[in-house]
């Protein structure tokens, strides 16, 4: 499956690019592509791998706290061979460095199903944890 991730140029502050590490913009886009690929394959663990254990997900009904709770919230739509809600893709609109260990991604998400397409926006706060960038806050609408 092809995961569509926008090829648009994304500006990131130089503070995010450590000399011995891949630039944050590359690493974060790769993490989002891997997450979408997990969704599309019905692999829940791969989809949520981008979340920190202490992540917070903002929903219309309130906050979902922690990766385990976020995983449980998404579990019903995973079938092991796909996702009942359709194929997921992300189109980054802006990626902004906040400081050397934090970045903010604003992106459009799209779910393409057999009979309908849903789309919305997401704002994701990433934090560098070791060599990985993890989502610590997710607000999607």
C-alpha cells in the first residue's frame, strides 16, 4: 500500500537538526508514514508506536491519557487485515521547531473508505526521546 505523505517543503528551525542525527522534519515524517502504514495494515501496535507512553489525546468527549488508553480507544476499528474506517494518509501543512526537543506538526488526515472519505486536521506535539520523536499531545478534529 502506498501511504501518501505530502512532498511539500516543510520549514523547521535549525535548532532541531543535531549534527549526528537526521533532521526532525525527516524523522517525524517517517514516523507519521510508519504510523499510517500500521493503520492501513490493521497493525494497531505499529499505528500507536509513534505515541509516547504518557501521551494525551484530545477528543470531543475529553482527554484520553496514556498510550495504553489511546490504544484501547482505537482497537475496535482494527481487524488484523486492515482498518474498518478506511485507508489513512497524512498531508503535513506545517512543522515548526519549538526548541531542540519539541516540534509541532499540523497536518491534514484523510480516511478513504470504500464508500466515503473523511478528512480533518490534527495538531501533534512531538518530543525527542532518545533517538526517536514521540507524540506527547494529539488534538485531531
